[in-house]
C-alpha cells in the first residue's frame, strides 16, 4: 500500500517554517558570530555543489561547448550585479564579470568556427538601437577633446551593451528565460544578505565607499555597489518584481518569500538615504496597486492592499519626517527644497550640474562632446571642481552623445515600455505576464530612478533591466512563431 503524499499546504507550511527558522539562525549568527556563520554557509554551499555534481555526473558527461556557452551567458547578469566585488585585491580591474565576458567572447568565436548548427534568435527590432548608439559614440570620438577618456568610456559602454544583449538572449527559450529569472532572484538575495552583514556585523566589501566611514555614515549600506544611491536605485528597480509575485502564484511559500524580500529590501533602503529612489518606490507602488487589487481571492487582495499601503505610508513618513535621527533626516524632501532656495547642498548641486551640462551640450551644437568627456568639461564650468558626474542619465546621454544618442535611447526606452504593455495584454503565460508587468513598472520608475546613480553607464542593473525587457519581447515573439501553423 502506497503512503499518502504530503499535501501542498503542508509542504508550503514546512517550507515557510524551515525558511523562517533558517533565516532566524543566520541573522542571529551574523549578529553574534559573523565569521563563523559565513564559514558555515560557505561549507554548506560547497557540499551542496558537490552533491549536485555527483547526482548530475551523467549529464555533465554529455555537456557540449554550446551548453557551456549558454550556461556562461546566463551567469553573466549575476556576475555583473556582483561587479568589482568579485576581484582579487591585487587586480581590482580584473573582476569576475570582465573575465566571464572575455571567456564568452573566446568561446563564441570557437563555436562560430567549428559548430555546424546555429541557435535561432527571433530578436526584436528595437535591439538594433544598441549597435547604432555604439556606432554614433565611435563617430563622436573624432572631435572628443580627451580621446583616452573616450576610449575608456567606450570599453565600459560596449561591455554593458554586451550585458544587455546577453540578457535578451535568455528569451530564446522558456528554460533559459526561467533560469535567468531564478539567477536574478539569487542576485537580489545576495545583495540583501550583504546589507545584513553591514548592518549587524559591521562587515563591508572592499569596493564600498563606506569602508572607512565614520560618524553617521557608518550606518549606511552599499552591498555590492559603490555608494548608497546606486544600491537604492537597484532596490527600487527590484521593488515591483517582489510586489507582483502574487500575480504569478498562489503558493503561500513564494508569497511569504516575496514579503520577506520586500521587508528586508525596505530595511536596507532605509539605510541608504536616497530621496530620488524614495520617490521611485512611491511611484511604482501606486502604478502597481490596480493590478494587485484585481489579483486572486479577497484575502489576497486585502494582503496586497495592506502591503502597498504600508509601503506608501512608510515612504511618505520618510519624505516628510521631522526626526533628528541621522538616518531619517536624509530622506526629508523639505531639505532638498531648502537646499535649492538657499543655494547650497545637494539640491543646488544638481541644478548647477544641469545648467553646466546643458551649456556644454549647446557648445557642441548638440552633436555630443564624445564618450566620457562630459565630466571634465562640466567640472571646468562648475564652481566645485570635485564634482563632474552629472547624476542624471538622460543628461549624460545628451551631453556625451548629443541629440542623436538621446533620440536613440528615447526610442529604445519608450519602445520597451510599449512592448511590455502589449505583451502583458496578449500573453497567456503567467511568468511572462509577471515579468512584463514588473519590467514595465520598473521602467516607469527608472525615469526618476536614473537620477540616483552618479553615472549609469556602468550601472549594471539598468542594462539588465533593458535586457530583461528585450528578453520578454524575444520570448513572446518566439512563442507566436511556434503557435503559427
């Protein structure tokens, strides 16, 4: 007689309980024994990897170069999130993402020379904007004042374009698309995990700007990113993906994990002090609210409404708080207005950068000053010689690449917005619907979110988001071709 199978509810309850217990143990260990806890987690990961390799040894034996290339392609976005943190101290410029990108290029050339079959890629037309944009930046090098800086900028730019194309490639099959989503979820979990280390154990990565911070800055977090603004922009970008989990599943375990991700992300966000990303959180929650209120049962709708209301209330409290707490004071929007009125602080600095950027762009007749040359020219016009980053991606695109580059980016950006809206209306695949809606809301939020990072040319999450949108369009187009007789 066969034993009865464990019910789905019981399995979900066990998973939630086990996950909650494991989280409690990990956080407690990080507080009291951080180094021992990290060592134990590393050992567990190594054992799990060894067991997985043993169980899959027959599959590994059939692993081809093409399979290896695809695996490396799917890993690239995750290594891009980790960024320079995955580098040896003696070779900080040679980190995991760049090494993997070089390996992919070499392996790709080998396969082109020896492989007989080719992988079909029904790429959307919008993808042509990327090579056109790159080509125009190369043209602007003809009159760029600093050719060496332009060359450096182009290297970063082309690597980020490659990241976008690789992310888009994941849409060529359902299996790759699901693998990409899973790996990006792992990236978010790792990012939040590092912020817990910073908050509770005082441990920071060597790439953080707060490594030697003193005073109030010691309370900030940066995770894999250089500064708090970049981390806040990334957390805000991930916000709609966590909010929309209820649209793709009714399993309590996954919903519980998404709520935990929202809570931990909000905890990390409070330690960043980013006002622009605070506005993004409010905007994204408001845009997502109608979709959440129509999802699932009455209980699920109520939970979604409460979650959204708490998030908006928290954001409004942070924006208009009058507390003397050093963390909370950073979020005051009234402080930004006062800075502008008094001609000091970050508010006035942003206005100075905007005026200087537009002046430089006009001096070059909107043809572009050349890749990477905006910073030096803006610094010469500004009163503060220490600040040259425009802190505005839209303005950076205009100044470096001129009106042609801005036009191309606008076409790409709003084309992706339109594409996500169309896919969401037409698809019957719950996962594609979820990713399309989340990406749509994240793109809407990034109109403001792009003002957070000092420069977005090397900000991997933005390029991954663009690539995710292209992956959705690729997957939707492939699905339509498969359905045709």
